[in-house]
């Protein structure tokens, strides 16, 4: 019968005195940036999760860049928008971004989403059931779908020349996009806060809505509160619910509602060309829904 070895094999997690001495003498490493709140997330997005090329000159894409948060620009039931500065320390390479973060499953999500979700079913019945029942997993799926839908819409509309913020990248349920405002971080006012140059802004809006309609699209929730005005230029924001008016069962109603919302506001402000019925008819014609 063999004798037991007097040397006991050390367990996987055991440490001897030499190990402890080495650990105590080894400085802790910090993977965080030298300044700011996080390293730039640019390299965390795949090419299809980044905005259209060519990338704008103002956009900081260097991997040495860091992101610094400056607070919340806008809060909502579905998402919050934060102001972020992305820059390379020690250089003048810096840009301001708006980070839209869809809420996690412990928040109330998309109180009016049932109509918009038509046509966004997945191939997996488990996901569809979870979305329909609004389980925690289902809400996560919905949040991811809305983030991807908005980022895709921004990319598509940017390439069509529609006035939207440049879509920088998407990381899970966070969309980073061009900040519309001043260089020192003051956001552009919403159309609802503007009282000058309305005739020109109306023309800009009609042109943008016609471009959307020709692509068979409607914003789906257009109002003076998701239109920004910066240096006389109208910019459309908040696009997660963009609707394919051809494929959606009630697509034309979204065109009509968008037209009514914005034209009624402009008409109340004294813009003579603003007429809800005329705009709705124009958009239906441009979308190919009427002769």
C-alpha cells in the first residue's frame, strides 16, 4: 500500500505567503480614463451600428477620447436624453453629443406603443408573447426594438437629406447623436417656444414631410414639441415610432395625424399657408395612397 505524500497539493484558491507578499506589493490598476466619466464607446459599436459615412469632420472618433456627462437635457416616459462631451484629453478635438437612453425594464415603457408595434413582430414566439404580456424580458425586447428602430430611422433620413440630428452610434439601448444647440451646451429651443420666422419654418417642415411621405413614411408623433429650431433651421427629433404608412394596417391615419398636429399649430400662429386638410391630402398623394 503506497504511503501518502507529505506534500499537500494546494487548492485552486489557496494562497501562500509568497503570493500574499506579491499581491501586496503590486499596485492596483485603474482602467478608467484620466479624466471624464468613461472611455469613448466608439469602438463598442460595429460598422452597422455607426452613422452613415463619410463621418462628419466635427465627430470625434479617436479611441483615446473620453466621454464626460453634463446632465439631463430631456426626460420622458420612454427615455432620457443626456448631454455628453466627447474629446481627446490635451487636444482641441471635442464634440457635444446627445445620448438618448431608453429606460430599463423596471420603468413604465411606451404607454402608447401598441399601435406602433404593429409589424414589428419577431420570428420568435417567446419574444412576441413576452412583448404582448409586458414581462420584464418583454420590456427589454421592446426597448431594444425602439432604440434600433430610431437609430435606423435617423440613418435613413439623414441619407435622404431630411433635417435630423446626425446619428453617431448605437450601443445597446443608448443612441448617441449630434447635439443640436450652441457650442457651450445650450439646447436649441423647440418649435413650440419659437415665434419668429414661422413662414419659412413651415415651408421647411412641409418639404421634410413630403420627403418622408415619398418614402412611404410618417413620423408618427409629430408635434411642435419634437421639432427643434437652430439658427433658423428646423430639425426633426424623436423618431422611434416612425411608421411605414404602406405596410402598417392604419398607416394613412398616422400621416393625417402628423399633418393635423403641425398644421393646426402653425395656423393658430397666423401662418396663412398652414391648412391641416390640404397638408394631409398632399402627404397622401406623395405617399401614393391617393391618385
